[in-house]
């Protein structure tokens, strides 16, 4: 049991590789009853972009496909008031 604790503590003290290159963005909220810390990984933005690009692109193409016949029907009419 003690060896497991020592191994765990040693792992906590070690620096992760590449930690100097990437700094996490830390946001803290302190109130009387709540203490909250949120850390965001800098790589999160690129992974979200990679994850969201295909669905957003598909929605834009679908919207264009829906609007194209409508604009062809009324070529002189402009949308809006």
C-alpha cells in the first residue's frame, strides 16, 4: 500500500512532457459558497474546429440548396423589410 502511495505521489510531482510549450487558460470563480476552477487546454480550439467543421459546412450547403430555388423564383425581390 505504501509503495502505491509513493508511486502516486511521485507521478503527481512529475512535470508532463511539453507543459512549458502549452499553457492552459485558467478561470477561477470564488464566492462564499462555491469555489470553481476551469482549465482549458489550448489544443481544445483546434479539436473543436476539426469536430465542428463538417456539420457546419453541411448545414451551409443545405441552406444554399434550399435558398437557391427560392431566389430563382423571385429574381428581383430582395429579402428583408
